[in-house]
């Protein structure tokens, strides 16, 4: 059977209340039960003391003294609070019994050494019996006294109490269940409101947020957590839309250039040299599209968690020397000098492929935006485990710094229109650094160049 959350709350609370109530009822019944029997036993003891004061012994024989005491009304009547007496010798032979006992005989307990209390019945009437050994002046057991009192009143009280508790228990549970169900319905009403609002949120109204409960309790935390999740989802959707728009724009630009070039070539016949020049332009645009697609694929794999990283010892100076041939044509074209301030023994443990890609992207960026006839400093600070790549280019305005690691973000569109690039290199470096626990810092001032530092764990 499937229960709603409201009914489960009511059921569990009712079960807990039932257990507690049952325990209380048992305790109450036990207290009344033992109090009633304790009272009867005390009455029996008082009667026993009174009877023993009327007994004398002559050798092993019992002499019943002061006979008028035995003629009291309570020992004569049967209907109203009777007290029954019976005296036997050690063999169980009857020596005395009260008149109200008539011809009945109570149970004899052979070898009785100390008092004992039993429940019994006499002519359909419930009685409480007290059995006492009769000890003479020499300490010898000479017989047995049985005192019986009616326990009808106590039995009636206990029976009424038992019936009352048995009837009250299920009725109380029903009331508790209904009350708890109403309380649970009121308590989870804000949850229904959250469900109703959350189920109506989609792509078209992802900006909608859940109403915050009045009290700062668990429901408040739940609503705040869902709202925070919606914030992240909205931000994610915006980034995806922006990424789609940026990617479309970046791919449309080389496509438009290729189309324009081909249309110009198709208008009329031209010299072979002109064809060669235009074809070279088309090839450059195709290469640019290829770089964009390759870097997008790299980012997609990194964000999908498909990249695997190994940990191998790497010599930093040797890494820079191996990458230099890739940078050399552009370094020669801009007459830029690379100064590697890295001790020959400097090394660390990292993934070789990703570190090579990060260093290549950062150095290529420094060359791209570095000043002609300028310098690029690549340095290693072993005490901080920091690798820095600094250029002496025009620098970047402060308002652009927070966005430099965003995909397709380029700080100066007019300036960068003359500088080829995809706007994805720093995004890839940042993603690789985050995945490997490498902290990355960028500092730049207009006219003073840019420095990017990788802090390795």
C-alpha cells in the first residue's frame, strides 16, 4: 500500500504515540493492581497479628484464648466484607475455622516456613488468602493459619480499569491519527507550494524562483537550495546560448571570407598569381575554422570529463626547449626574444601532454600580443612552484581581466581584428588547470604587459 508523505507522517507519529500511550496504560494498571493487592495483604497481616495474640501453646498443642474475639461479626458473615479464618496442625488437620467458612476448607501448604499469599475462590467469590506458619514459644512450627478476605471490590476496580483502558486505547489512537494528519497537512503545505511552483518552471521561465517560506527552517533551506540550483541552471543556459552564438559568429566570419573570395574569383578570369594569392587566403580561413573546431572539441572533451591525466616527472627547461621550434617562425617575424629563467634541474610531476598544451597556448598568446622587438620571460620560482610567462605588450584594461578565460572573449575587438585568434586558448588553459588542481593567476596593466602564472600543487 502506497501512502502519501502526509499519511506516512501521521502513521509514524501515531505509532510512536501508541507505544508511549500503551506504556503509560500498563504502568497505570500495574500501579493500581499492586496497590490493591498490597492493601489486601496488609489487612490480612493485621488480622493475623490479632489472631496470634489470642493463641496460647501447651506443649505442641494450640490453645485458642479469648473465645469472644472469634465471635466478631466479620467472622460470621459471608456477604459483606467477610474475613475467613482457618487453623490446622502441621499435618493439615483442621483445628479451627470461622463460622462463615461453614464446611469449606482452604488449601493447606505442607512445610510452610514463611507467610504466603494466594488468590482463590470460595463459593464463587474471589478471596485473597494469607498462609502463616504458627510458631510456639520454643520456635517450633505447630500449625498453619489461613486468613481469607474478599477481593471482590478490588477485582471489580481492576476489571473496570482494564475495560476502560482497552476501550480508550483504540479511540485515543484514532483521535491521534486524525489530529496528526491534520497537523501534517498543514506542515507540508509549503512543500506542495514548492512542488507546484517548481513543476511550472521550464526553459521559457527559468528566471522564476520559488517563494521563500516565512520561517528559516528546513523548508527555507530547501527552497534556497532549489533557487540556487535554478540560478546555476539559468547561468548555464545563458552560457550555452552565448557559446552557440559565439561559435556561430566565429565560424561565420571565415566562411564569409571564403565565400567573398570565391565570388570575386568567379566574376571574371584572372592571372594565375592572383588565383594563387586568393587560394592561399581561402586556405588560411579554412585553417582558422579547423583550429576553432579542434579547440572546441578539446573543450568539449574536458568539460565532459573524458580527459585522462597521468603524473610523470617533467624537466621544465627541456619542455620549453622542445616547444621553441613551434614558436620560432612567429618569434622571428616579430623579432621577439625569449628569455627562459629556468634552472636546468627545475622539474615537477604533472601530465606531460596537458602541460605542453598549456605552455604552448600561453606562450603563443604572449607572442601574439607581445611588442615587436620585445621580450618574453619564462621563469620558474621553485619556492612557490610557480611557472610564469610574461610579455611586454600593450597590456589589458582592468575591466577585461575577469572575462579573459571565457570562451571566445577577446579584450579589444578592433585591435584583435588584426590579430588572428579564436578566443579559446585561455579557456582551454583554465579548464586544464582546474582539472589538475593548478591555480592560475593573470596580472596585466595597460602599457606594462601581461603575466600569467601557474601555481602547481
